[in-house]
C-alpha cells in the first residue's frame, strides 16, 4: 500500500499481524516509507491511546530489530539498525512515560518492550525507579515488573525489592509478591531458600487470600516435584485457593471484553470474591461471564 502520510504508515504498522505470513513485510514497509518516517510512526503509535495499536507496534519493533526472526519456519527480513534509530528519536522517553499511563494494557506492554529494548544501564533504571509507584498503585503489573528486573544479573539473587513488596501496606502488593516468589521456588538454589523464608512470613499474613496462596506454595514444595505435564495439570486442578495470577488474568479479560482501560483496587478485590463464588465453568460463554462480573462489581459498590 502507498504511504502518503503518517496516518497511512501507522495503518501499515497496525496491519502487521495480518501479514505475518509475508517474510518481507517489515523491510518492504521500511523501504517504501523510509527509516526515519517508520521510526516516527512507530513512536507516535506507541505514544497513542489505542492499546491494541500500542501492542502491535511493540511487537513490530521486537520482530523488526531482531537479528534473526523466524516465523512458521521462514526467516523474515529484519532491520536491526531500526533499534538505534528509535533510541535516538526518543524510544525510552515514550516507554518510560507509558509506564505511568492510566491503561493497564499499555503499562504491561511498555514494561516488556522497555526491558527488551535496552541494556541494564540504558533502560533498567526506569524499571527500578517505577517500583515504588507500582507497589502503591499498580499491583497487577508488579509481578511482570519484578520479573523483568530480577532476571538481570545485578538483581538475580537479591530479594531486597521483593521484600519491600512483601511487607507493603497494600494487601494486593503483598499478594503480588507471592505470585513473583513462586517463580523462584527451585529447591536446589540459594535464592529459593530466601524465597521460602518470605513465603513463610506471607503465610501468616492477615489477609486470607495471601495466607492461602503462600501456604499452598509451601505445601507444594514439600511434595515430590512434578516431572510430567499431566502431574503439573493435576496439581493445578487440586489447588484449593484463588491465586493472584488467576485474579490478574480475569481482570485483564474483563477489561478487554468491556473495553475499560484500567482497574481499581476495589475491582481486583471484587474479582477475587467473584472467582471464589462463581468460577468460570468449562465451555461457558466468557463474555456473558465477565459482563455478569461487571454487574456484581457494580452492586458491591
């Protein structure tokens, strides 16, 4: 398609998902529009309010700046130098601003793209700097933020930041720390021993959801480690508590289905209550289920 203006170029970026079977699409787009115009269009899309377009632009950047990108067995044409052009044009400014946008999807997308678009020295400090705000205001994205920070060598074996979350006044932030700690529970590692210490503290938390999940993870640790997918699935099915991850996914589904951009702490609490009382049944209509939650949430207020 001819790119006569910035708007048509942004349409070309949004159409990326429908052209994944075309290995030359990224390079064709850059060749026709020019690298500078493509860079400007990507940044403008990232800074926009259309959360779906933001997600596609982030995916486009990730694929386009890879040295090797293979989809369905075919190697796609990429433009690694696009990364430097984006950084020079203000990529980190846009992404760091997006970390604080009143849109849960855009925040999540920006955490992932900021982490994957930078070395620690270039972008990691934006993630660490955002932690206090996320602990106070955005608990659902906190496990993702902690995860992106904790795989960095500087923070890999340290639980300082997780301990801050585990002792935070907001119960949802403490609950988010339980979700993050589960990923560290490898019996053979030193960090797992530290994680278990924190879990033991959280298993005594005054909040029943936190106590239940932390205690459940500790019980699972005492059982033989699952080595096959059926055993893992059985363990998950046998869990007798509502996990933070399930609540987070359900809130995300609700926002997506209803078109709402963000959540409140009260909405997250209500979703946990809803999942306890009314779990989604196999084969049930998801849209009807989450619209019913919307009525439940409204009545709870």
